[in-house]
C-alpha cells in the first residue's frame, strides 16, 4: 500500500488506482463510479469491457515510465450507447500523458533546443517538433498605447532581417514580422485586423528614418520616441572617432595607453574614481581637440539627463551652439541627426521610455538561434520567440 501511494504521488497519478507495477511499467485504472451517458444523459455504472492503453509519462529522476491504463468502457442500459470513461492523464496526443506534454512545453518556453527537449523528456525528435508546432500563438487583436519596434538578424524564412514589435509597458512581444521591407511592415500593421491603430500614443525606435516613415504612416496619431541608448551611442561614437584620429599622431607607447584607457573618456565624469579623474586630465591635456570632444560628450549626456522640458531645451541649445563653435566634423554630423530627431529625443528624455525590453528580446533571440543552430522556418521561429517571451506562466 505504501509503495502504491508513493508511485501515485511521484508520478502525479492522483485519482487512479495502481493495479500492478513491473519495473518501469505501471498498470493503473480509475475507480468505478457512475457516469452520465453522453447520448441519453442517464446515469450508469454498467461496465461493458476494458482496453489497455499504453501512455508515455514524465521521466522521474532520469527514469522513464510507461503507464498502462486499463480503460473502462461503460454501456448505457437505457440506450445501449458504449463510451469510455474520461481521464485527465491523456493529452490529445493519445500516447503521451498531459504531464509529459506540459513538460515539453515548459522546456520549449525556456532556451532549450528540440534535441535537448527530446532527450530530457525521453521522446523522439519528431514528437517534440509536433508538440511545439501545436502551439498556436494568435495574431494580435489590439494595439497597446506604447509600441516599440526594432530589427534583428534572424536569418529565417529567406530574409536576413526580421522586425519585432513589442509592448514595452506590459513587456510582451506583439508580433514578429518576417522581413523589414517597408511595404510588408505597413501591410502587416496598417490593416483593420488589429484594433486601436489610431489610438497608439508613442512608438519607440532607434534613429532609423525607414522606421520613422513607416511607423508615422501606420500610426498617424503616435509620437515617435528615439531610443535613449541609441541617442547616447552617437556621442560615444563621436568621442571614439576623435580619440582614434588624435592618437594616430602619438608615439606607440602613448597610442597604446590611450587605446587601453579609452573607457576613461567614455565613462561619465561623475562616475570616475579619484585616480581616474587624474588620469583623465592628463589624457585631455595632450590634445585640445580631444578635450573639446570630451566636453561635447559630457554635455550631451547632461542633455539626456534633463529633468524637464525647459532644462532640456536650455541644455540642447547650449550643446548645439558649442558644436557649431568647436566645428568638429564628427560632432557637426551628430548635431545634424540630433536636429532631425530633436522631438523624438526630447520625448525620450521626458517620458523615460526606451527600447530596453525589445533589445532584451533580441538578445534572447540571439541565444535561441545559437542553441537551435538557426531556425529556417519563419512560422516556427515566430511562434517559439513569442512563446518564450509571452507564455512563460502558461507553460509552467
Ligand atoms: Zn444512454
């Protein structure tokens, strides 16, 4: 009796009685109880016959178990209808238990590849593929208030780049689009299948003119926000460009020193340690151009730290003025971009919305691609990405 209870507990077979255990084969059946005839709705306990069904169940401690269910068929004495008793052990894949299927989906919601899942669950590769392909990720029906869009290199479905559309507030992927062709993105988003298109308030993106034009067409009432990380990167790139340009004139030793210490120039001044501050002033003392570039970089970071609109405009105009005054090519080019994206940058500062969540999704996509050795089939790729991002709890 003790062993029986133990087996029931361990294999999560509550509600069943164990008839026999032989090695890893466990024969079980449900207790007899009155059933309602599906045809005439009368109650019956009359048993017609039994059938043994083999079910693959969850491996426990790396051991696989085969469950034999002695399935009972009842016969209705009123209308003669024969029917099998219901049990919650079987999934719709008749030879796999619900728990085992759930287990496959659990691993599919994490970063495991098909072969790994097949090994863990002791199933064939094709069974795992079949279960994963049975996941249906519905198309979105309504757009949220804030949307973020980004591209990523998925190399799937015959296209190098795909786009991901997310809800950065609820932290969910809204949709994965098969490519980044403007007409295709527009076709996917600007139709009436998805509600609230005209109610979208903000669209966050990197500073891509292509996305800006598509998204303002798709969401005519939305205001564009430039992703803060991409905006700040412009200042770092300009700073790095000037460092590389200047260090070409240096001796080998000094050049190597500047290359090794470049983080001193990139780090925020107020985050430098005391000895690093000394190092910084030594580095800046060797080149006027480098010093000017450094001032512009730091001031730009301060622009992005602005607390309100007034402060933002005061700081950005001061920055733009200094860029003109210093006349450094690389910063003049950056200022041109900043002017073109002035309002989206201001909104980034004032709303605090970023593409951080979307970038996180893209990093996870990279990991998935690596562990799966690429996913050629776009539909499968989309479903898996969205399942991992959105259905963590559903699968657990
Ligand atoms: Zn009946």
